[in-house]
C-alpha cells in the first residue's frame, strides 16, 4: 500500500492530500529514510512522523487496503514505538516553545508583543537542538 494512503487509512492524517504533502516536505521517514508518498509500506516498517506539535514513531502492523473506524485504526494498523533520546529532547523543546507561546498575550488575538517575542526567542536559544 502507498505510504500516503496508509497514513490516511491509519488515521495519522485526516486527508490523503495532507499526508502526501507531508511526505513531499520530508516530514515523514520510512525505516530512517526520507519517503515519498508513493513508497510502498510493508508490515513491520518503522515510520517516523514530524508533526508541528511533536514527533511520533510507529510500526506498521497491517497494510491491507480496507479502512476501519477511527477508534480501531491505532489498534489495527500500527503500534507506537518509544522515541530515542534525541527525538524525545526535540519533543520537549517543541512543547516548551508552544507553552511559551500560550502564556503570551498572542493567544488573545493579534501578533505577539515585543516582550512576548523576546520570551519565545529566549526559550528557542536555550535549546541545544536549534539548527
């Protein structure tokens, strides 16, 4: 089954077009290699997904073409795998940045104030994982 179709059927993305776009942007890896949307998925493959809110690593269990309900999809199609320390640190960094953005006036509407932007930049600078 194609990767973008598997991501949609497994309810990891709501739309197949969104899964395809994520593949093209390099946000999805299949067995630690960048994967295009047309790459075939086999049982046992490890897929790493970089969402805006964090990283998720799953192992494909079933690659049939049948769709199931959204509640059953995580049980039928994949199992979540633990993240390695670098990925876990990246998740914590993303959560810290999101938390900083939530504590600013920016959430009330409009753009962040200069004070808010400084607060966000301070957290970003403290992270060792910023490129």
